[in-house]
DNA sequence: CGAAATTCCTATGACGTCATATTAGTGAAA
DNA sequence: TTTCACTAATATGACGTCATAGGAATTTCG
C-alpha cells in the first residue's frame, strides 16, 4: 500500500505541535486517529519516526528525513485549500512566528492582527541560533531574524538595517556621551542577551579581536528583561537599535567599534512562502519597515 | 469534503496524456475511475476543468490554474514514493523529454537509456517557442533547449555552448570558404528551421538590423529534414553547430555576423527537479556534454 | 449517396472491498 | 486523578471494477 495525505499530515502536525493529542485537537480529529496514522506511516516506512517521551515527542533521524516531505505536502495541501475557497476569507488559520528580538516583530504582528483579527498568531521569542533552526526545521512558519542565514530553500527578504548601540539610564556614567568605545565599557556592568544570541556572538568576536574581556558581564534571556534591568540601574545593555521598545528615561549611545550594519530579515521556507497567510504577513512586515 | 490526491493525480494524468482512457491505462486503473475522480474534483472546485473533445481534452482557464497545483502534488507524491522505496530501483518509469534540436538530446537519451533501459522515454522534437511552453506548462518533464528562458520555478543548467554555422554540400559555391558573411548568402538558397524556432528569430533579427532580406528562403520543420535537403543539393542551411548529426560530405562554415554564443540548457520544473529520474537524466546530460 | 454498423471516446449506476474516524477501554507516567 | 499514547470493535464512506449507456467520427454496404 502507499501512504496517503492523512498519514503525512498527521505526522507533520504531531511534529509541529509536539504531541499526538495537541495535533489531534489542531486537526479536529480524535487522538486515536492521529496515533493510527502515524503508526501506519511508520509501518510503511519500516522504522520509527518519532520518539515518544513523557515531555513530548522528538524526531528520529528517519523521521527528520520524512518530515521535510510531509511538511511540503501539508503546505501544498493548504495552498490547494486556499485556492478552492477562492482565496476568499482569511478568517481562520494559525501562524507560528519566531523572532530573535521583540521589535520589529511585535509591531508587524500588531499590523497583521489588525488586518486579520481571526488568525491565531503563535509568537515565540528565542535566541538567534534557535530561531534559524526552527525555520530550517519547519517548526515555525515565518521568522523575523537579524542577519538570518541564507539558504536555497528559504525565502529571505531584508526588512530594515540596524546596528548595535548601548542602552543606559539617563543618570548612568556614560549617559552624556555622544559615542562610546569598547574601552569605556570595561569598568561598567554590561548586560547582554543569552547564549546563542547574535549579540553575544558579535560582541565576543569583537572582544577577541582586541584581546579584551568585559569583567562585569551579565546575561539575560529576553530583551524586555534587559530593558527592565537597565531601568532598574543594574548597568548598561548592548543590543540592536530598534530591537525592543525603549522606555522613557533610557538613552541610546552608538558604540564606536560596532559600526557594522545588521539586517532584519523576513524568512520562511519556500514551499510555505506561497501561502496566502504568509504572503500577507510578509506584506505587513514590509509595510511596517518601509513606511 | 476536501479533494484528495487521487483526484488531483487523475486530473494531472489526464492533462498530460491528453485523454481519460490513456490516463487510466497509465495509472493502471479503469477509465471509469479516472472519470469519477475528475468529476468529483470538478464538483468540488465548482466548475469544469477540462473541455472534452473527440480529439482529446484541453484545459479550461480554471483547469489551467489547478493543473499547476495538481502537478506539484504528483511530483511530491513521486518523490515520497521514491524515498519509501529507498531510491532502489529505477526499473520502471516514464520521462517526457522535449528538445528544439536533435543533438545533444538524442545522445543524452542514448546514454540515459543505456543506464536505465527500462525507463520509457517519450521524446518530442519541436520548435523553440513550443519547447519552452511545454516545460512551462509542465506537459513535459525535462527539456534540452537552446537559450531556454530563465524562470524562478525552473531548474536551468547550461550544458554546452554553440553558435550558428552554415552547412552545405562540399560541391556548393561557398564550400571552400573559411568564413562567410551575410552578404555571401544573398544569392544563395538558404534553408531555415520552421516558424517559432530560435534560428528564425535570430536570423530575422540580424537581417532586420542590416535592413537586408534573404531572397531565396526555404523553411523546413525538422533538422534531419534540413540535413537531407542540403545533402540533396537544395541549398545551404543555417543552424546551430552540433544540433544535428551531420552526414559525411557536408561542410560547416562559420558565419561572420553570427558570432554570438548560444547555450544549450537542461531545464525542468523545480518541483520535478528533485525526482530521481530527472536527476539521473541531468547527470547523463552533464556527462555527455562535459566529457 | 445515405443509413447502419463500427470504433473510440466519456459518463453513470450498482456493488464489493478496503480505509478512515469514532467510541470505548487499557496501561503507564506525572 | 489526570493526561497521554495505544488498541479493539464498529460504522461510514471512499475507491475501484464491471457492465452499460450515450455521443461523435469513421467505415461499410445496400
């Protein structure tokens, strides 16, 4: 026998949702159905595709191999569905959005949501490395990623250019400076985003070039937390201009050695890029950043 | 209800084979099955997809729209099938090949057939315009086309470079020349390929640039016929070097004004390009032309 | 010449087979 | 207990086949 849609679609949803039950809910069928489909697919392939663990499922190597195909099938299926409904309503749907910085992602989401209030948006903020990976693995639909990797099977559109700056409170020692250099940071407490972030990579590279080290370094998970920390007077933070909403009372100062320009990109797997929902999201992103 | 792959696959096969019965034979099901699937699809779409005529079927505008999707689904389906079978046997299959010149197509087909004798090859020679169109419309799987158009959804690989030359019999008035110019051709009978061919386009453009006209012009459908005509002493023919097997006793002479280089390309729709059969054909093409 | 037969298509209805999804029930882990 | 994955039994419906009908060219033959 040959595998059919149902099996691949069930498999794909399980991978993306991370569990059989969640996939079943999303698909609007019982969990039993999903189990049967995935089992059948595994039987046809002749090996396990998923590792079932208490905390969710993960892909086996074979599973990873098949997931690419399965997801392309799902994308095509959605596209066919859209065409059948005559491109009519976008009154339903889900979109998994991933970003490595709150801005401009949240702004884009706001615009998009304004236009399509009934589309459920699933936003996740994570570090640069993970963000790239989630798109590559097709777990997320679209990404807004700084300096996203380039790949043949990705659609990648540059949205805006930005560079690293120092953020501090207006009563900070460096607050009155027009520009600062790395050497000015040595005796300051510096806050950086978590491991895996592009910021960490860039900063560490710069420091390595100059054979310097920041003695007072704090890393934090997300940008809003960093902002809050700066506001509390914990220190000064380095991150991309425009990557988070900046509270009043904070100042941003260019850093002499971080003149390199970085690009915020819209990315999506090419097979998915034809989908109406994703097209609209891209349109919203372009509308925001080029206004 | 939602349409499923059976319906799309049936539809796609009907389009490519040009009839319900032929599609049924190819699919290994009864004609009744194919009819039912296509009807169901039409019912779901809400309009006719095919115009049934005595001499075959043709696409309605809506049908054309859906055929793109249907064919991508078929390609994906094949790819999944290949993956499941572990890329094992290529002992069956069909490949529609289109070209605007016998060479190097026939040579490539010979190589390919040597390696995969059980793959049925369906070769069609046609003019440049039609060849491009057949690939664009996904009626053919692969093409070997001179200066094929570039498109986002095509895979396009340059195989070899060539240029226009004059072919004539060794007793022809120009046979002893090392090189000829357009002016030398004015008082000769010149044979060109049919309307729509790249040769016609190029030659007419050159003539228009110089505001000249060839007084004694004959056009013929295919390259082998042109060769035969030259051999019979009908006149001299202009066509791409290496585009047909040249009989002994014919000489080829460069033309001064036709120095522009043309590229013979391998082309295939990108969705199909991942298929094993098509990969192997491309490999055969590259093996021939870069040996 | 022209009507009937032939041939090549596609369409339809009835029917058996198999696949799909549901409900219900089991066991395991948190 | 609750959550989750798997399994068994079952109803529904889809798929494919056969037999058959109808339409439109082509051929046959009086």
